[in-house]
């Protein structure tokens, strides 16, 4: 099979305007992936499926990933003037990265017996209206898996033929696989023993001084 660099170059040539980035993977798996821009993702996926040299005709797995907002501190060398003399000193710089959600697709060729090629789609943020284009019309096996990601991560897949919850009940309003998800203290359909509810509540409560100086508990 062609290298990821070759696949990227040919896909960008086949789909004018497509922007594709190779994302390295530092984990033991060492599997780099292709990050597709959302506007051209369906066209690029169709190219990967139909190109005679690739024929990536099977999507084996689709999963969601939640990336929280994060900051990274790093030391850099900077030149400055100290007592009239130019010196090089270490300076700490803090870089902030906004949070976002991803859908990751593993593609194989059943026809040519090769793969995987991993592609990623990335939302603009982690808001409730986070959206990505659906690839279900290209890979039918993605239908239920995109529904699962919608259910558990809250990504709205535009163009999906039947986007609705698949694991949680319809009235559920949250997304349990998000990293900032907090489980309810109690469930209406299956009451939790009172002592367990109280213990859960204490874990997300914080003390605050009362008027007389004693501490009282206020929900976080």
C-alpha cells in the first residue's frame, strides 16, 4: 500500500481545495492518521473508497475522542539586555489550546487486503452544537457507530439518515463519555441508597464560612 504521504498528496489532487494534515501518534501503536477538513471530508472519503490503488471499501470502526482545553508550559531561550549587556536567558511560555471533539475512522480494503488507513474529523469546539459531516452515505457500517458517538459525545453528524440515541434513553440530556461528565447522585428509575447519594454529593461540594464563622457545605 502507498505511504500516508502519497495518499495525502493524491487525495488533495483528486479533491480540489481539500486540506489534509498528517497527525503523528506517539503511542506504542505508532499509527499516524489523516486529519480531513470538514468541508471536503465526504469527497476525500469517497476517493479513498473508490480509488483503484486504494479501494478502502470497509470502515471497521468509528470512535469518538474528547480533547479538553489545555495549556502547555515550555522553556525557550530569549535574548534580553541585563545591565547593559545582551544575555540569553530561559523564559517560560504558556500556550493554550481550545478543546474539541473528534471522530476517528479505521478504513481497510477487503478487495486488496490492506490497511488500516485512519482518518479523523475534528469539531470547532466542545459546545453542545458540535458538528461534523456524516460518512454514513459512503460507509454504511458507520451508521450505528456515528449514532453511538452522537449519544455518548454529543457530536451532531450532518447528513446522517437516522441520528438519534442508541444507548441512552431519549430523555437523557448529557453525554457520558465526555471527560467533564458528572454522573447524577441519584437516578429516578433506580433509587440509590441514601448513604451512597450523600457520599456522592460530598465529593462535589465545598465548604464555605457561615455567618457565625463555622463551615457549611455548598454544592459546587
